[in-house]
């Protein structure tokens, strides 16, 4: 299998990528644009765009910002509210997989930046059945998270007549170079379905289980074309207008607002997705079982592109984390009501034969990995010089994280020195 000669991505990346004549993937090529773009002019362009949506008559809010309490969310809200002066409504889809640090960071975001907030929480039994069905159909336990988080903000926008949604970075641009920064791609119904949901929209789950009805799928059903046309909602990615550097941005949010960081299973990154018990752990493990790489490759590939580590250092991190079976798997299986044998039966049918094969004994084995491509011809010619090596900061946690503890369905959305643990007192 072909691997990028600069970063760690394989040709079977589920978002799809291409390689140039040097063997460098499209994600790395588009990343190079960041060093060529006039970001000062981009900020002025953003200011002109946002100016069209301020002080609209009959509305308290200038825009919607989808949030989950990540460091990226702090950055987006800080830029939009404090730099450009808009009054945002923060909107959250509840993943059901919340951590203590995630509850506190979301509360901290709302409190420190003084924003109104709405949350959608779907009934637990419905979420569990949808997760079981999509795990079986797609080998994906995270479909409901992606569908809900990219649907609820648009539902709110159409109902409250708020025509602007500000998203963070365009992940399909940032990871695999699906678009150029110069394309100014916006979030749309088509983008959501084809890329985030891998082509499986909510309506297609009807009939997959007698426990899932049209009403159960309301939270995942995108507004109709008529609603979108009437409300004129558009989704803008902030990453098209600023040099997106999540590590530096989040470190600024740590300093400015006290964002807490936390160690995660299966990756060295302590900043991202820490609000969710399963993002880097079970979800990332399933990606590894399907495609032969996991979340650690996403993080390390980006750090290679930002000239923070060598490809060899990155591969060593992959060796350390990629194949680790997460402790959080037991909790997920208990939550879903299936056993480990059923879990692997669901996932194994979705393994990519370019990455996985079976031994003579019938056991799965990884037949190709990035470690086999360290010395590929042309690697040295396209390598980047490390000039900004840095570690991920571990902040002091106000309360320890217990990987064996149950998910937090709901936590307090206000934080001060008395109730940071989201309990009475």
C-alpha cells in the first residue's frame, strides 16, 4: 500500500487523498498553502463577511457557534466575540460520552466567555440503538456524534432565523487536502452527508431496527431544502481565514481562560477531544481495526506538517499507541449491551484488505503499516526541517479522571470555585 512520503497517511484514508509526483499526499500539499497565503488580508476578508451579519433587526444573536468544550471552541468563540464583536449563541449536541474534564471545560467556556448556550440531548435508549445499528452497518460507533453535532446547529439556525454558523477548521481540507484554502468551501448539506456521515443519512436508518422511528431520528434529520432556502443559513469555516494551528491556539486558551488538558488513551495529544471518552480510544481503535491506522497518526501527521517532529519520531509514536486496545472498550460494550465477540463480529467485516489479512490460523494481522515505509525512495527529498519542537502541556486537573467511571450524561453548565466538580455544594 502507498503511504505519503512526508506524513503518515496511507492511500486507504477514508476521506480519500491523492499523491503528487514526489509521493507527497494532497493533505501535505494543501498544508503548504498556509505559508503562502496573506493571512492579514484573509482577516480583513473575514471582517467584511462578518460585518454583513451584525446588528440584524429582530435577533439577539449574530451567529451560531457549535461547541463541545474543546480548546478549538475556546479559540473560535474568543476570535468571533472578542476580536470581531459578534454575539454568538453556543450550541452543543450531547455525545453521551462526556468526561469530567469535558463537563468542566464546556462550563468554563460558557462562563468565561459569557455566552448563551443550548444543548440537545437525545434519549439514551435511542442513541444506543442507533450506535448498535451503525456499528453493524458501517463499523462506526461515532455516526450519531457526527450526525448530531452537524445537524443540531443547523436546526437551531433555521428555527431562530440566525443565518450564520461559524465552524472551526475544515477537517477534510486540513487532513487530506480535499479542498484548497482558496476555495472558501462552506459547510453544506451535501458536504455533511458525503464526508462526515460517509453517505449514510438519517432517513436511511428507517427499517434498520424496529426500535428506530422517524421521530427517533428527528435530532439527526437535516432541515429541508425549503427551510434552508427560506432561512438562507450558511456555514463558514474560520480555518479558511486564519492560519490554523490547534496546538498554539489551545496553549493560548490555557493561558487566557484556564482550559484544562488531559491524557488520553491511544495518543500523545492532551488537548483535543478530551471531552469525549471514546473519540481517541474506542472510536480511534475501530478506525485502526478498519484501516490500519488511528488517531495518533492524525495528530502526528499534523505535527510533521507544522515542523514539530520528524517522520521517524512520528512513526515511533504510532508504534507506541496505534495497536493498543483501549481500557474504555469494556465500558462502551457495557453501555451498548453487547459483548466483545459481538463487537469484533461487527467491525471485522469492515476491515480493509489492503491493510489487514488473516494468518493460516485465521487470526487478523496488519499486513502493511507506516513502519514498513520509513526508508522508501524519495522520503529524504520531501522531509521537512523541524524548527518548532514542543511538548503538549498537562495542566493541573481540578478533579482526576477515572477511565472506569461511567459516562456523564449531563453536568452543570456553570463553573466557579465552588462547583467545578459539577456537584452540589
